[in-house]
C-alpha cells in the first residue's frame, strides 16, 4: 500500500466559520478542491465548533482540470490559500489556463 505524504500545505485559510479552521489555519487531514471549473473547497463546512487538531492540512485532491497546478488530479503548488469569494469558499491559488 502507498500512502501519499507529500501533499501541498494549506498555508492559510481565512474562512473562520469552517469547523476545520483555527487561528486562520486549516487543520483537516486533507482537503479536496474543485468541481469542474470551480475551485471551491469541498471540505469546508460551517460549524460553530472548531477542530482541536494542530496538524497542518494538505491538499489531497484537485478536481479543477484547467488549473495550472493540477497534475493528474493532484495539486502541484508548494502551498495554497483558501478564502471567501462572494458566498463561496475557494482555493485562491488556483490559476486556470
């Protein structure tokens, strides 16, 4: 069995109402980004309780095929930032070709 451990880090998340956010950092084990051309954070969920984990989140999968950092459905950026865009929670690092 192979377990990936070299995921890009979620360097910052400004979506403080997410259950995985603590001190502007994401503490999910891994997040999934995207749906078609939308680089939304699929792992986000609004919750008044927040994780007690101190681990740094990584990007487990990217489903935005047109993103310049998408390499076989995995993120190749060194790190990403997540934030609000309108009412959506999105990967702010995503650049599409």
